[in-house]
C-alpha cells in the first residue's frame, strides 16, 4: 500500500490518498500521520481518497480497525469528519463505513469527489 498526505488548496481539510491493497495495520499508520498533520494545523476534516485502493482485510480486521484502532488510539482526532472517497464499482470499503459510524466515528462514504468535498466543507 502506498499513500500520500497533503493539505487541500483552501487549507480546510487534509487529503489522504491511498493506492494498492489496504489492511488495517497500514491504514492505521496512514491515519496516524494524517491526524498528526491535522492536529498540527488545527484541522479536523479529512478526505480519504481510496479510489485506487482495495480493502482486502477481513471482516474482523475491519471491525477491529473501527472499534479498537481508531477509537482507542489517543493520536486519532475524535472530532474528525472523514469523507471516504471510493471508486464507483468498489464495495470493499462499505463495511468500514458501517462499523466506523456504528462505533461513533464521523465517516461517510462517497463515490463522487465533489459531494465528498461539499460534505467536508459544510458547517
């Protein structure tokens, strides 16, 4: 898995772009780095672009990612609003959205980039 972290042009959200096969360990590492940048800049909104990434983790791995990794790691921003941007035909990330939302995280899946950005930038 490869990833890149950048600041949006208007400096209102962090962009995490992921490519390749995703598993919970690598996803957690990229989230920790993105959230560290968000903390440094005082930003709580994240566009996670996984249009070129496929979630290959197990159901249990996805569950642990949402309920353990993201919820129990102090470096993860509990106020974060996350727009998860996926490829239109890719449903490998659907369960992550479900368990993330069920665990209390503000994660919403989108298949359209403009809708994802609109979600992130609304008050």
